């Protein structure tokens, strides 16, 4: 999967938008950890230790 990341870095940290390939909607993020969370592949609900 490919992403377009519009990243801005300022005095309050990093923030921006992530757009997934083939999707028209961008997801906002604030901070490095939130960016990583947005970039993770979507999982179905349930136990996160069950694997992909």
C-alpha cells in the first residue's frame, strides 16, 4: 500500500495529513506516534495479538 504524507514540522511538533492510495479522504495526525498509527494497516476488531 502507498501513502501520500503531507508533513509539517513546527515549534509545536509534527502534524499533517495522510492519504492512502486509492482513497479520496485524508486522515489528519498530530505527532510521530499518531502518524505511525495512521500508517498501520487497518485491522478488524478483536484481539490485536491474533495477528493479521
